[in-house]
C-alpha cells in the first residue's frame, strides 16, 4: 500500500488519540467539590508529610453525574469527596473500597447518625469529612414579640407559636418558608415522627405507615392553615430580603446559611436572627445527617497511600483547620469544643440537632424515590388528592422503582 | 480490456466509499439498531456494573413511559416548541430572505453576513448571553420593554414565559440558516413572471402570494421539515438556561432522555425515549409531505 | 423624502441587522466590564472602565486556555478526518459505477431523517467497550459518520463532465489518480464549505462531548463554559468573557470564509 501523504497525516493524527488518557503522574488524584476543593491546597499545606496531590475541582451540580460517567468509562480517580447520600449507590456498583479496619477507630466520638450513613450493610465504606444538617433559622425579635424566647420543641406548641408569630408579623405575611418543591422538609418531619420510609430490607415503600401519614398530615396543615406559602423555591425572588421583611419568620436551612445571613442581611438585622433545632411530635425532632465523606475508589493505584492521606485529613487538628477555612462542621464531637462551636449559640444548635439525627434508607434508588414523594406531597398540599390516596401512590411508585433491587436481592438469596 | 476497466472502476467505487460506510455503520446504524434492542431491556446502573444484572423486559419501558407524567410533560413542551416555533422561524427566515433578496437593497452581502452570524455562534455561549439578556431586573430585554411601558417580566422564572423566552432565543439563533435556503430558492424564481405581474398592476403582496410563494413551495416544505426536526431535538437550551425548570416547563423530550440516561442511568428507558422521538419526527415528516402533496405544492 | 423611499429597505435591513447582532455586541461589551458592573439597573451598554480582568481570570484561574486548545485539536482533527472519509465517498457515489451504488445512496438519504441522538446511549456503551470513553477519539467519532457531507460532495461532483474522466481512463490513469489529480482541484469550493461546516459543527458541539468526556482536562470549550455557567451564574462579566472566547474563533473563521461558505450552501440547496 502506497503511503500517501494523507495516510501519514492520519497516522500522525492518531498519536494524540491513542495517548488521549489524562497524564497520570505520581501524585494522588483527588476529586473535590465546592468550597472544600478551593481550600484543599491550603489544608494540605498544613499537614506534615502530605503526599503530592493533584486536585480536580467539580461543581456540585455536575459532580454526581460525572462520578457515574467516569465509573462507566473506567476513569475514576484515586480518592475523593462524595456527598454521603451517594455512598450506598457507589457501594452497590462497586466503585469504592471499604474502609480498612485500622482506620475504623476514627469514627469513635463522631455523630452516630452520620457514621451510620457511611455504613452499608454493616461495612464502613467511607469516612465522614464534614457534617451538616438542617434546622430552623428564626426571627428572634418576632418570636419575642409573640411571647416566646425560642421556638417550642413539640409540634402542637410549635404550630400554636407559629400562629402567634404570624399575627405579630402583620397581615400579608407567613410564619415559615417551606418551598413546595423541596423534599427535605417533609422528610425531616417524617424522621421526627419515627417513620422508617422503606421496609427493613429497603425493598418496598412504607409510606402508608401511620408515622409517615402523621408527618404528611402535619406538613399539609402548615399550608392549609396558611402558615407557609404555597410557593416553590424559584418563586421567592430574594430569600434574604423576605426574611428581613418578615414575610416569613422561620427559614429551614443548613450551616451554609450562617455566612449568607451574616453577609446578606443588613447590620441592624444581625442580632435579630438565631438558630434552633426542629420540633417533633413529642420533643426535639430528627433531621437528616448530611455532609460529605472521603472515599478511596476501586481502581486506586495505591490504596494504602490514599487511605493514609484520608487518616491525615481526619486528624482532629486538620478537622479544626477545615472548620476555620470553610466554616464546615467537623464530624468529631471533641473538635467542636476546640473550635468554639459549642460555645457559639448559633452553631451549638447544630450540635443538638445532629445528636437527634436519623439516617435515611440506604438504597441507591432513594434519590429518585424521594423526588417522586415530593411530587405527590405537593399534590396533597395543594388539595389535588387526599392523604390516604397520596401515601398509597408514593408506595406504588417506590415499589416500582425498587423492583430491580428486589429482583437482585432475591437472586442473591 | 473494457471489462477490466469496468471492474477497476467498481473496485475503486467500493474502496472509496468503504471508510465512510464502515464509520456510518459502526457509529450510526449499529447504535441506532442497538437502541431499539436496548429499549427492551432494563439496562441501568446495576447492569453497568455487572452485565449479569440485565433483563429483557419487553415493552415495559414503553408502557412505563406512557404512564409517566413527566414524559407527557416533556412531550407537551416539545410540541409547544414545534407548534409555536416552526411557523415563527419559517416566517422570520422567509421575511429575512425576501428582504435580502429585494432589488433595491444596498450592501446586500453585509446584511446577509450579519443576519447569518447568530447561526455560526456556539449555542452554549449564546445561551449564556441570552440568560442575562432575559434577566428580570438587569436584562436588556426587560429594559427595552420598559420603554414601551411594559412591566418587567420574569422570563425564566415564570413557568408560562420560560418556554416562549427560550423559543425567542432559538428563533434568533437558527433563522439565518433557513434564510440562506430561502435565498437560494428565491434566486430561482423566474424574474419575468414577477415583472409581468408588476406590469399588470399587482402589488407587492399579490406578487408574493401568487408568483413567488407557489414557486418556492417545495423549499417552504423543506424548511418546514428541517425546522420541525430541529424543534424536536432541543436540548442544550434548557440544559444551560433553565435546567428544565421552572416547574418542568422547559423539559424537552431530549432533555428527558438525557436525564433518564445519564442522570438516573436508566439506559434502557432512555433508549425507549430516543426511539419514540424518532417515530415522532418520522411521523410529522410524513404528515407534512402528505399535506404538501395534497395541497399541490409539490 | 425620495431618498428615504429609495433606501427604505436598506434602512429596514440596517435596523433588523442591528437588533440581530446586538446580543453579540453586548456580549463583547460586558466582557470588558469590571465584575459586578453589569448587574445594575438600568443595565449599562458600554463599560465605564474597560478592563481585561475577566479574561485574565478566565485564562489564569480557570485555565480556559486548555479548553481552547482541546477545542482546536478536536475540531481540526474532526475536519481533517471528515474530509478524508467524505470526499472520496461523495465522488464515488456521483461518478463511479459499482453495483448497489444507488440503493446504498438512497438508504443514506433515508437515514438523514433519523436524529443523531437516537444512538447516543448505545454509542456510549459501544465506545466504553472499545475503551474510547473519555478520550479525544471518542469525541471525534460522530464526525466520521457524517451523511450530510457525502450528500453535499455528491451534489457537487454530479456536474463534473464524465468525458473528462473517461479521457483520463483511456490515457491509463487509475481511479485514485483521477480523484487526486483531476477531480480534487475542481472541488475547492465544496471543500471549503464542507471543512467549515464540520469545523463549525464540531467546535460548537455540546451534547456529545458532555457525555463522552468525563475528565475536565479534556473538556472542549462549550462543555467547560456550560460547567462554568452552572457554577458562576452570578458572574455576568466572567461568563460573557467565556462566551467571547468560545464564539470569536468560529465567528472570525466564518467572516473570512463566508463568501465561499454561503455560496457552497446556496449551491447545495438549489439542487437539493
């Protein structure tokens, strides 16, 4: 075959194609997101004897998709940060390595619910890096005007207080913001009521159980009694303005809002807001234990080196540095004292709430199930269907989504 | 001697078409057929990890889609894009072509280039620009509307205006290409006919309706078919500008397929969506051609 | 007044063209504004204090230069390979006689109706099996299978006089020689159109690179820009600068070659 100029050019073109894989150097490849990715270099600099690390920052909005695409393409890194709700899915597909026995002692003294999220079928698959949860940010001045030093911790008293706060705020206002498209609020109430959400093996929905019905009824009543506006998160133009205005006096959110409150609310509002744990039917309510964990991926070239770095990142002093750099809450209780988080009333409330956290079902399909749940819950809240029909519809959809999992578990048995 | 030449020519013919045909077969035909097969399985993240977890489920993907309210929402949104978008784009591009074709127009090449420019630009980049143009408070569009006394519209935040807003962007971006096609067609319209019509006293509109339009009818059909296919395949615009919101009002069929396949990793279900999409485009193309034949245009 | 009547259409064209091009002009204008300057009411049209800050941030902090090079590499390769595959095929379908030629070509035309995305998911699995996921080669693949290019080239080649080819055959020239020495020189206009078409298409391609490229280092400009846009939706000026970097090369290329490109398209559509 004559080697025409064309053939040579094509051959040359093939060279970069063949070596198209990213240049894998000797450093550990670490994928991180958000503020943690930005501050990771500084954090690593503070660790003595840290290995060489090549950091790839991912935006939170694309991180989950990107992890799965990389899994499909066999291009996962050595280690990385993951949202702790993804751990069950990553375990199910075999993308991450279990935590070595030597490191499991790191979890002593950490918030139990958070550690539980990292434990899949009894095995520890990841280690918590930082924790968060949701609680209520409230307008202290409006509550005081209504005669309350802090929001009551039982549902009935809390709802009565909300009515009085709404009256104190003036006409045209509400008491609490619960965006109708966000599932976190109903889930928090369900956990507070003791709902298990799915059956023991995670193969069928348990949304028809009395606890979830109770939670859904309570959730619906907040809209029915006009304590919360029937609006989605995109319809509230500027949450900070509205909170300052008194449009709502309670704003459920996480630790990331502390910084926002301090920077976006005017100075005269700074002593008018505070945090408190959620209420429950019989006392302080539960919430979901959120946060990120550190994992080592299946194809890591040197898992031992990666786990060694994980251990260093989770040392109490490094947890303290992370807290100072990003404001993230550390998973180890002892560190809270050292960083003054227990002393500050704003953050102390998070500690209390985390003590009352309960983990969610750890099935890979959970994210999809909860999204369906909220769709039906919105219909219930808007009066388009009854609670009874609603919970049975959620069960029906959850069962359908879990069908494959049932089949796989039956096969394994 | 002759036979050898014929055989050599035939061999060369196959040799020259082979690379392209192999590529088309391997990277287009085979995946398209595989899509059909995949749509009858429940390929998901478990199967991605281990092929043992794959099952054939017959038409289950299709029946589940047909009972999925979000799928119907995506179909409705896409049909709105088609019903509103195709006439809009055809009229805009035909109008632009008529303008650029007009005899008394000066600096013709300049206008042709400027009107075609949006088509050349990267969609993601211009989607980002339009995101800001449509901003409720700081966007130029609301600012301009303010001069006509119209209150600021929350274009991308309001479920009823998000789709028209994206449609406006799509029309801006794509009318240039159709304009060129119409220009080519207009250049073939017999000048004598229009001149004769003018001499007979026919005004510009009459000349257009009775001389020009019938002459370019096949092109109108072609542009219609291309635009319909294009409207069915909108993806990047909702992905960049609205992520399918607000309230799922801008989820298109292709966006739904992308989420099904690459967010939830239900590749089997995603393939079923792709196949349904193909059938829709095919069906509407057939309908368009039938209507055109019936009306005598082609 | 008579002047206005004579030039009414030109005036109209000018206004319409201005409106059409305005978003692009504004895009460039905002890219030179200081961060935060564009988010005011009334929205500014021109920068008070032009600055290159957004560009330095893009190239420095976000390393957009890397994505630019990726786009250049992928687009150039796609164009070269597409021409290599399509031109001989288009010529063969037009001028060479071989059995099944017309049937195969009809099948290709029919396939034009099928949307490219139908095979996207299985193509992903296919490339995963071939080990091409997350590589430049994976991003190039769709451009090798371009049916429209074959169609364009064939249209153009139909007008080549067959006698010229026969004369060359009688002189003893082989088919490849005929293609290279006789046909290729006449194909210059369509080559430009096709090359520009593929370059534009691959430069602007978004959905496929989004799916196939997982590694940030390999991102092409549209994918990088979309990722940036989702994270930095508040940073107008930065995003506009990113858009300028993405749009400017192809816009310039188009402006330089626009006469050939438009004429190629015009010629293609008349016969089509």
